[in-house]
């Protein structure tokens, strides 16, 4: 869906043309994940870029790692 969104979509991925997953963190607890997301949102872009570069120096699309694990969902309309 993110790679081929509907043209009229107002979803974040469509509006901001995001097509690559370059960083992620996994959490067992949703409360900790939400707290971390809020923390990262407060950071300046340079600090976020440094975090990404530390984990993924080539800024490769990491979603390929997950594509086989995700089920294919047909249009749900």
C-alpha cells in the first residue's frame, strides 16, 4: 500500500512520498514504543539522521527484510 498508494490518498506515505523503511525499533510493550516515538519526534532532523546512519549507514530499504513475513492484502473496499 505504501509503495503504490491511491492518487487521491491523504495518507502520510502519499503526502510525504515515503517509500523506504530506513530505520525501525522493536518493542514488546506498546507504552514504551509510544514513549520512544514521542521522544524521536522531538529530536532535530540531524540527530535523527545520525541515529539512522548508525544503524543503516547506506540508508538501504529495510522493508525488503519484512516483505515475505507480511500477508498480501487485496483491496478491502
